[in-house]
C-alpha cells in the first residue's frame, strides 16, 4: 500500500521564497535558487510545487534531472530539460535563435539540420546558446528551468550552469537547482555562487516533531490528533525527520497490518518491538518478500543497473520475453516501487534513489557480486555494440562483481570516446576512475589518455604533472611510439596555450622517444607543432638558436605533403594553416593558396571546424586586399550554420572593422552592440578586444575624440595593451583620429609608435599605417623619398586596398615634385578608384595632398579642397572642414558660407542662441584647449576665438572658462 502526502508539510518558508522568485522573474529580474538536503528530505516535492506555480503564471517550464546511476553522460539534465519542453512543441522558430540551433542540437539532436556536419561545440558556446533560448522563452511571461540532483551531474553541465547563473540577472529567468550536500564540483559551484551573491541557497533540514505528525496525518488523510502515539514515536525515531523515509516506513506498517483503520479510527495493532523493521533496508526486504518471485527478480536486476534503467538492457539481463517483461514491470509500478521515466520512453526509474540502494543492500555481498557479474556478461555478449553509456554500465557492474581490471578497461575506453567527442571534463572523470583500477600493464596507457584529456580541457599543469610521473618505456618500442605521440599531443596543447618552454620540452621528449627516424606520420605531426612553436616568443635559457623562417617553411611544406599521403587530414590542415601564416611575408597570393588547400582537405574529409577556419582566414585576407567583405560574410554564414559561435564572433570583429573603414557607421555599431558583450560573456577576449578596438576606431574616424578615449579605456581594461592589436590602436585609431583633429604631429607620433612596436614584435596586422598612411605623411613632410615608398609597396602590406590608396597619393606627390604632372594625374585616377570603398580616407587624402599639389602646380587642388570641405562639414568634422576653408582662402578661391548647421546644435544650446560657429568652438572645450589651439584647429584667429568664448559664457550662464569646459564635457557625455 502506498503512503504519500498530497500536500507539502514543513516547507512554508521555502515555498514563500519560490513565490517571491517567480514574482521577480515576471518583473524581468532573474533569480537563482538552490535547495540542498539529504536524499528524501523533500527537494523534489518543492521543485514540483515550483513547476506547478510557474505553469499557473503562464511560464514555460524546463525540467531535467541528473542520472543517479553513476554513468557520466555529458549534459544529461540539460538535454532532459529541453526535451521536457520541446518534445511536443517541436523546434523553436524564433529567428533570434537560428544561429544557436546547431549548438543546441548537442542537447536536442532533432534540431540539427539535415546534412549539417557535426561540430564539437565548446561548453561556453553551448551555455550561451542555452541562455539565449531561455531569454527568448521568457520574453512574455518569464521562464523557469529546474535541474535536480546536480550532485550526480557531469562537469560539463556544472560549467554550463555556472555560466547561466552568472549571466541571467537581467533576464526573465528563474533557475532552480537541487543537490545533496556532498563534496564535488556542483557543491563548490553553489557555495561560490552564494559567496558572490549570485544565488540564494536554502538547506532543507529534517522535519520537527509536530511536522512529522502533520505529515503522517496528511498521508493517512486524518487529523494529527488521530495518529496513535506509538506510531508517531516509531516514525519520528526511525525516519529522523526525513519525509521519504517516513512514508516508506508508514507504508510498511500499513502493508503488514501493524497500522490499520478500525471503526473510523487508526490504531496500532501491536507496539514497536523487534519484529518491526529497524531501518529502510529491512523495510524494503519485507516488501520484496510479498511480491511474486519473477517481479522480485526483475526489481533486483533493475536495482543492479541503477536507479534509472533501460527496458532494453533489462530485457538483455533478465531474458524475459516482451509480454512477461511488461507484465512484471506493470506489477512493480502498481506496487509503487518504480515508474516510467517521463524523459525517455524506453526507461524506468525507481521512485527514489534510496529505493534501488535499499533493494541491493538487502542481498548478501556474494549474491550482489554474482548478480552484477551475470548482468555484465549478458550485456557484453548481447551482440550489440557498446556506446559510452553501455561501457560505463558494464564497468560499474564489473566493479560491483570485484573485477577491477575489467572495470578499468571499460571506464578507460568510455573516457577515450568522450575525449574524441570533445567532452573533456567527462573524459577526465572516467579516466580518473579507470586509473587506480587498471592492471599494472594498462596503467601507463590510461595515465597518458588522462593527461591528454586534462590538457585539452585546460588543465595543462595537471597534464604535465601526470606526464612527469609516467614510468620510462623502452626506446624505439611500440610503447615508445605511443608515448612519443602523447608528448606531441601535449606539445600542441602547450603551443595553443602559448606556453613556449613547456611546448619545447614536450617536443624534445617526443624526439628522444621517436628516435632519428620516426614513422612519417608522427614525423609530420612533430614538425608541424615545432613550426608553430617557432612563431611563439623566444626561449630564454633553453639554448635553442632562432630558427631560419625559410627552413621552417620548407619543413612544414614537406610535413603537409606527408600528412596528406599518410591519411592524416587534421595534421595536414594544421600544416597548411601554419604555411598560410609563414607565407604572408611572400604575399597574400601565396598565403591564400595554402588556405585554399586547407579548405579542400577539410571539405574532402568532412572536417567542419577546419573548413570554417579556412573560410574565415580566406575571407579576412580578401577583405584586407580589396575592402570587399562578401567572402567574409560567406564565412560568417558557414560558421553560423555550423554553430561555431566563437568563430562567428571573430568574423563579427572583422566585419565591424570593415564597416568602420567603409564609413558604414550604423552597420558597424549594430555588429559591435550585438557581439561585444556576448564575446566578453563567453570569455573570448581576442574577439572582444577587436570589437572594442573597432568601436574606438569608429569614433576616431568620425572625429569624436572623447568617444574614442572612452572606447580605448574599455580596450585597455580588456587587456588590449598586452595584445597584438597595439599597432592598430596607435596607427589606425589614434593617428588617423589625430589627422581629423588637424594635428599632424600627434598623428606622426602615433604612427612612429606603431612602427616601433612592430619592429620588436611579430605582427600580421598590416593596417597600422606602416605600409600606407605613414609613408604618405613622411613624403608630405619631405622626410621620405621614392626608395622608402617602394619598400612599402613591395611589402605584403603594401598590396592591401586600404594602404594602396595612401601609397598612390604619396607617389603622386613625388611625381608632382619632380615636374611630372601627367604621371601624378594618372596616380590620382588610380587613387580615386582604390579609395571608392573608403569615403573618410578618400576625402582626408584629398585634403592632405591638395596643398602639395597647389605648391607644385599639378592636379586640381581647389576642387579637391572643396570636395573635402563639403564632406567633412556634412560629417560634422569641423577641424578638417575649417582647415579646407582656410586652404581655399590661401589659394585665392572663393569660400561659400554654410548657413545651416543648426540641426547639429543640441536643443538647449540652440534655444540659448548659440550659433553654428560658436558651437564649433564649444565641441572642442571638453579637451580644455587654449585659444591658440582652437584657432589652429578651426583655422580662425585667436581674436575670433576670444569673441566666441565670451559669447558662449554669456549665453550658457557659466561663471568662467572652467565651468564652461565642464558643461561642454557633460553635453558630450550625453547620448545624441
């Protein structure tokens, strides 16, 4: 007989906390709650209550549970949660979620597009996709996600949960998790979230005496005063305030007739004594005795498989035919022992995890071992291939049967498969289980696999410690070959982490083990990782001399060919990608040829990640060479289709910078707004810094100094000053911005700073000004001749569209000085064509060369100045516009006055009578310049500046110049 309470007893405070959290979510304020408590304490009942209330408020509810079988199943509770919502609803169609479907398909395979290649999403990408899904679901009424038994979940799920709870404060999402207070990653996460005030944590204690009485009464549908005192004392003492144990013990009393209803009242037939079960194990043993033998055998076999079990596996173990199997399952369900698992139609679950443990504990150890041994043998000899879950189940059964070595082999193989699928955290867990269990002959191989899993999961120090502890192997043996590949794998991980010294040590260890003539495939892999190592900073103290780039390129070329011949497509892609970097110094045609080969190999061998890497690099090169972003857009579409969110953010940075150079301000801002915060949230600092720099460069190219400084401050906080982007910051951003402020000295200083950095560091960013803007300014200043110009043209960076426009101008100036106006005119035609995609650079170039053209008597300087003046006046870049007007006056040309410009003046200033000319002075005041500086920048006299300042003080009502400057800064900080 079942004895369950229809109401929750003793948890009023917790229910109030849930209600408050749901109210907050409806106000679009995210909440995170964790319920801690021992098994059976009532966590699941509270989760059910939360789900009931959320449904009543019209909220979507996603509910999942970690497996308590001991199996490591990456993302199991998350997959179950999504299935609970979308099994019937189907794939969400909101267009905002389209880029995230491939990542979410890891949890819901049905969402993967037909023919779409698989992609090993990072945990961060998957977490961001889940966060976006929850925010879309909660757009109207809020959303609730409920994850139970997190103490049993995998490390990947813990990482996703940590990301979600750290980022949902401003989203309409309630996250409720439950777990036992057992040491582990989940409990560490909960305690950390509590310390950081990111979550509320409620620890559920045992019920008090009066609450035990109330719960008993609710189970019996009676009043508390109707409960016999002897029954109450027994339940309070044996259950220790645990609601589940109380219900089980109460059911045992009812089943055995020791508590029964007579004449409308409950009575205890006999007092507590030795015949009453003393604990939960004996209680379940008695219940088993009352079941038919086939049902009892089925339940014991099921409990051997864990608290959740597959009908297919159970049939394999028991040998029951379909009809008998389902008849016995129905009997077990009717007895209240098991229930169908709502998350999977082929699975059943015990009513509580304690139930399975109690059933197994009712057997003597020898009987438990025998049952586990028979189950393992049945599964292994079923003829069906074992997947990762199957191998873990067999390993657990082998361990229960006392076969440690057999368990280790299955755990290790499951771990290696997890590693191959990209689930590094789960691989580490399984391989750590296998390592102490393994036979002596197998232990080193398991340790090697464990070290690689740790390295690829980010724990390089742990991997290297394991590597140092490995026993030596005979040289040039099969074990040595395997160990050599192991050191190559660790070297690759160290290179990716930019751990130069560690990478060099692993390469050297691999060379020693593989000997002077390693197999061709391993030699190729070793050469490739060694080639990447050559690109990293030097190795002080290692005694390794600098390597000749030509020799490195030749060795990597041979390695690429060998890898292709040996059927190692990943190594081949690594090699061709490295060659593309090395060959940039030869020119972009050579680099693109290497990337095209990488693209061909990755396509032929169905390596989607490497294919998109090739497309992104080809798109970036095409954008730099021509200014055309079409191929980059195609690469972004491919990355999005694949669900490669990190690659997508990288492309977004390039697209944003392209839009900036092409003066498509709204497009650039939309990309930055969409991706900058997301890239920071997922920890992709490389893409985040580039997007911040794109924002700063946009401000500089619009002549907005304060906006540029604010954006560069954010860039600096993100570590930009320690990145490879420093020359772009100095040249493309600051120096170009200085020219729009008519400050050529500061521009030259910024370009010199960029050059000095590049001379001390390897750099593959060619837009810093070294190969375009700097040679032009030096030619205009009479500091550079044709030799310097031709050196810039001959460099790889000299062929890029952005740089070529400035080099054409510099060449035209040199030809004009030499008395070749026709040659100069031809170059101006070329400049006009090349600069068409870059309107700001084009008009700045016209302004820069006009005075040299007028002085040397070539070209159409007056027309150029008028074109530039009109453009910069319309763009609101007053210093350049004013300088163009001054140059026109010096040339004796008429200068038309702009009677407009009122629309650019903020309404409060306009109503105070501030004129457009006065406003030109006003916008410069946040920088606190002197009158002479303002006069130079606006090409007006200092006396005129004094008049405008006096007028501004009067019209704005400010007491002095300092107050006026403060007011100007406040106006500049306000959004337009």
